[in-house]
C-alpha cells in the first residue's frame, strides 16, 4: 500500500524527506506529503517503509486507496528506478 502523512500528527520535522529512495516525499507550504505515484513502500530497498521508521511522530499511515500487491509494488519500483531494478 502507498503511504500518506497524517497532517494532524505530523510535526514538520522533515526526517522523512531523505528517507524515501524514490524521492516521493515533498514539503509544500510547510506540510509534508507523499506522492502515491512514487510510493513503493521502499520495495527492494528496505524491509519496511523507511519513512515510517524515521518518523518520530508516527504520522505516516497507509493510504486508503494505495497499491496493495507486492507484484504491483515491484513493477512500480522497476519503473521508477530502472537503475536499481534492471529488467532481464
């Protein structure tokens, strides 16, 4: 599943920005957001979502309509990072 940042919990610390291997987190007008088109749950990079691991406020949650299947996450990861996931 893609992740999202709960704005009510987020303390705007920015710890999540460098945590995303797909550069899918951005800060706009002092609020952090995860681009669901770039979120692969850190598939192929970390065992768990890195943004969740680094967030001191537990503000990162599952997005309600995000990608859910591992093969979909793998496909998206390969599209976003062909350098890290070369196709045979």
